C-alpha cells in the first residue's frame, strides 16, 4: 500500500464505534472451506527471499506472477491477459528530468528575463518526450478548479486555449468540501487534466509553502528531479493528461506577476485568508524547455477469467484485484538483510485472492456474472498496473460493473471488525453488510476520514472510470489498533515484513472467506451496482447512479439470495 504511514497517528487509532453487529447472516451460496494452510503456503512463497521483494519489472516479480498464473491454469480459470495468456504486459517508463538542460524565460512589455532553474522554476520530466517545451501567454487561473458539480469554476471568464496556466495548490476555502472531495480536487493530476480540457498547452503550479511547514522550494526540487514512473502505451497514450509544465517558486511568480493587475502578495494573502482568489491574464508570456531521460520496463499484470453462467448477466464483469508487487531490495541492509519481502504488503491480499479463486472454482457453483481475477503490478510506483488495466482493459470497458480490492489486511490478530472503504457510497453496501454478518464481524466507519484512504489503493483507478468499488481493511477492535501501530512502526516497507512476524493464518483464511461472501452477494444482485444518489465520486467520474439515497438500503432490496 502506498503513502500510508502518515495516516496512522496514535490519536487516530482510538476505539471506533461499530455500525453493525451480528454472528450470522444470509449468503448467496454455502461457502466452501477456507484454509489457513493455503494462506500460509501462498504468503510464504510470495514473500520468500527468492522473490527479492517483488519489485515491478524484476525477476522476482516475474516469478511471483508465474506462481499466480500457474495456479489459475491448474484450477481452470480462463486466461484474461494478452494474446490468450494470463499476462497483460504493462509498459512502464521511468522518466527523469535533466535539470541542467532546463530553461525558462518570461517576456513582459517587450523585455525578456530568464527564470533561474532551481530558484525561480523547475521543469518537470516528460514521459512522452526526451526534449520538449512550450511558449504562450500566461494566465493565472486561481486554484485551477472547474468542478463538474458546478460549485466552483476558476475558468469561467478565462480563455486559456493555446496558453500556459499557473495555478495554486489546495482548494478554495469557501467550497466547504469533505476531505475526500478536497483530496480529488486539489490533486495536481486533476488540475492538470482540467487545464488540458480547457485547451492549455502547459501548466505550472505556484508553490506557496504553508507557514511553519519547513517544506521549501529547495526540498521540492528533490521530488521534481528524481526518477518518476508511469505507463506509456504503444499508441503514445499515457496516464493523465500528458501536459508538460513544472513549478514556480514565489520568487519566480513575483517576476511573472510584476506587470499584472494583481500582485503576488495579494494572491497569497487571499489564499491564506480564505477569501476569493482572483484569476487574470498576467500580461506576460513564457517560453520554457526541458529534457528527460527514459528507461522502459515491462512488468505483467496477471489476469484470469471465470465466465458467468446467467444469460442476462454473463457479459458483466466483477473485478477482484490485489497488487502483487512490493518495493524490492533496500540500498542499505538492516542487520544483514536487504530484502523487503512484503508478506503483509501485499502477499496477504494476493494470497487471499488466490484462496477466494480456489474456493470459488472448487465450490461447483459458478458465478452469474463473469469474474476478472487481477493481480496488478507497480502499485507501489503509483497504482500503475491498475491504471493501465483500467485504461486498457482486456474485456469491454462498459461491461465492468464493480471492483473488490484486497490490499494489505493486517493479519497479526483476530479481527472482529472491518472498515469497508467505498461501500457506503454504492448499492454494494448491503452486500458487504450481509457478508460481514455471515462470518460474524462488524462493519466500522472510516476512523480516519481526513486521511482519504479511499483514493490510495488500486480500486481508485477503477473509481476514476466510474466503476463502484470497495476496499476492505481489517478493523481496529480487539487489539487491531495496537497491531496497526506496531506494524507501521517496525515492518511497513521494511525488511521485517516477513512471514514470521506473528501472522494469524486462521484470521487470514477468515479474511478470504469474507471477500468470497462479498463477491457472492454482489454477484447475486439483480441490478448492476451503482453509486448512491448524490454521491460525489459517482457524479465526478460519471458513473452509474442509483435513485436510492445513502447510507444503505435493506439487504432484501439489493441482494437476491438463491
């Protein structure tokens, strides 16, 4: 799992009230046995030193992918990858900015002055070009947000077609956004896409550090100039808008705004006070250029299919996903060990998905809808394997109706509750509640909504395609809070994330069983899963919308048991 350390403060891991309880419940089928021994065998192999930490594009990751594919073939799942295979090759590109080859200048009132690279501006690397640049008039677009829900539009009175835009980070103080909505709208990727949608040829963020944060432009240089990874398709497509640009410091922006109708000081003061930030043509033009080095790597997603049997529903696909990769070998050994094995992250979710598939195929009860079984690569590099599949699916995109994602359940204790990110947003909520009741666990609300975990794992790539998704996490009751604190303090992304860290394999089998029950209940739904009426993600990403209001509906209305 990516970027999770900061989310787990001691204060956030307190007791969480449960929303449902129960020790029994309905299910769409009688469940087969879920085996602790099977979970142990899969997790032990996938986290063995032989896998060398399963970094995307490495020999170890390929060995892990071969292991998963061999089980799919043995159990009788249909290949779901490229050319009749179990592999979808993901074309990863590592792109690194050549800072010394960058340049930028601005022209105002017939006078041209250079921007100092590293002090005034930084030019981002490009995944599509080794040499690139742009010229154009510069427009300041405030926060750079054109909210599709109609609550704010910085572009309303601006023409940026063929121009370079400059935007602030963050979101307007008067939008009164929930934390997850703010996370989407303040994303640089979201703002760059909005700029591209309005015809801009380049986009620069105005970097204004928060007072007292200690994060300055010099530190930002590290993130701009380090190697970055994305995917680049054979047709030249890539993740996101592909728009070039970079970052301006306050010193660089002061030069840019010198002849503008509004000063930089006024812009910063307005943003910090929560007042409306003006948008305006700066009266300046900019020319910039950059160079990047490229390194191309192939790394496979593993994909299998279990065909559905219902004539009316078999063309619909439910995706079950887990990321197979981890972060490989550390540059500096710890106590003589440099392999970051990733037993919990995410051999646990990958193994649970294998156990669900085995149980399903051995149950003798095939699903009504078709199932896409997907172990994605390069999650640790930015959800890239899931992003590539979501943009280049091996089944018709319009036929994908739901995603169930399994990412790093903590399994060092007997969990008695779970947190279901995304479930309260869609008609799959009732299916999950019933599944939890079946195995005797409760469903707790998100204890850390301010950390926006719903946008931090592979399912979010499917959400961005409008697909209702759910991501299940073991909860914080019954010692879960201590287990989380211990894991993130000692083993997360470290060499200690190994098979011998006290994993409770009976709980691991129960986690697999729970996801099996969720799958069965979603498959039993008569209607295609949809976002609840008014849900932000459903509206923002143009997904199928239900007339039903959140937070939930009766299980009898949505899950048809057989």
